[in-house]
């Protein structure tokens, strides 16, 4: 089973990297972009085939290490 974890800054947190990308896109005349938020994606192969247990384990990984839950949100997608 594969776990795909998308981590992004919470709505009220300033995204300076997103602002820099937005500015660069404007400089390149991509004027239709209203906002940019930059996040990260972690993809891991799991040996666990039980979806409920895998989700619980990956959630614990996010809470303990992968995401800074004070300023970041995360979403988990499990794929067989």
C-alpha cells in the first residue's frame, strides 16, 4: 500500500515561498495567477495492507514528525 501525504501551511500562516513564486510568475507575465501556496508531498510505500491500521500509523507519523501541526495541515491518501 502507498501513502501519499500532502502538507501545506494553514490558511492564516504567511507563505513567503508562495509569495516569491507568485512574484516570479508575475515577472514572467503569467498574470492570471491570483495566489500561490507552496507545500510538500511525501510518498511512502507501506508493508501494512490493512487500510484502517495504515491510516492510523501514517496519521501518527504526521502528528509526531512529518508535519508541524501548529502551522501546517496534512491530508493522507492511501492507494493500493
